[in-house]
C-alpha cells in the first residue's frame, strides 16, 4: 500500500517535471505551480524512501536548491516574464529534479549520466578551490567576478603556484587545511 502511494506521488512529480520540460506549451500559472511544487515533492520522495540521509551534503544542497529555485521561478509574474532569462532557469530546475527523481524509482531520464559527471566535476572543483590559500582564493574570485571562467582560473592558480616555485623559488603559502594536516 505504501509503495503504491509512493509510486502515485512519484507520478505527480513526473507530471510537474513534464510541465517544466515543455513549459512553453503550458500556461504560466501551470508552470508556476509545477516550479513551486517539484522541489518539495522530490524531497518528500527521497525522505519517504529513506534515501535522504544517504545523500551527500552536496546532493542535499542540490535538492534544497531545487526547492528554492522553484519557489523563485513561481514568483515571477506573467507580465514580467522574460522567456530568455527564465528558460535556462526552468531547464536547470527540471534537469535537477529528473536526476533526483530517477533515484526514487525505476526511471531513466535523458541527461542523468551527465548530471552525475557534473556532480563529480563540481566536487573536484570545490576541492581544488578550497585547497588554494586564502589570498589565492580571493584573487581567483576577483578574476571570476571580472568575467574570467572560474574553473579555468582555479586550474591556472594551481599551476601558477607550481611555476612560481620552480621558476623563482618562491613557495606560495599553503591552504589552512594543508598546514593543519601536517602537524
């Protein structure tokens, strides 16, 4: 009985995702409802299926991101709707919802594998960023805010720290975590 209820509510999630996937063919109020409900519905599925506690902190943050993003999209008034701005936001929302919904049942969604690869890349990116010392992180962020690609900037910072040492003998400071691990 409980499994049937979970499957029925998973169908409701699928319908919300379908609306978001093809949002241009639905009325804006329908899209708003789907955007606002998809995140809480995904969370409910993950919790009810005892999957939530097994998710990484990044995945839990991604689910919360779905909830908050959907709420923001649902608040866009139709008379202020900019399809070029909202389209990518809606796409990001439904792709993330598809990924987590696929964990809840025997469903396959196109792009699931790509999302898993993006997750690993994001984790690697975060690790490389936090491995930089404070000053280098600040400089990387300054460059990113000036328009440079943040991932490329962080990769370049890591390489340049090595160049600095080999070319000039200057040892760049270490990240705080690196210093505490040695002692």
